[in-house]
C-alpha cells in the first residue's frame, strides 16, 4: 500500500474538534469509516461527498489500519 496516501489525512486545531480529517476538508476520517461500516461503497460515499476521491477513501482505510496496528491487551471475561 502506498503510505504517501497518509499525507491526505490532516489534523487542524479548530476543524471538527481537532479530529483527523481528509485533506483539511470538514469530513472526518471517522465519518467515512462509519459510512463504510454501514455498507456504503466508496462510490456511494464519493457520490454524497463529491470533494472526496478514491484515494481519499484508501487513505482513510490505511489510516485506520495504522491506528490499530499495535498490541491490545484483552481481559478474559
């Protein structure tokens, strides 16, 4: 995967409460992830948010993968 895609993910104080966004737009990474999780396709998301590109969707997924790529401690129930 092209890690240069991560350059599309930005953090700006005052933009959506400092959440990671896509290219400084007022579209949070978490919102795109939620849309994908709800079953929307990348094409559906881009139709609803025409400022987004397929590479923006890829960057969102890569950012999420990178964010969870560490050891988590689980407690037995």
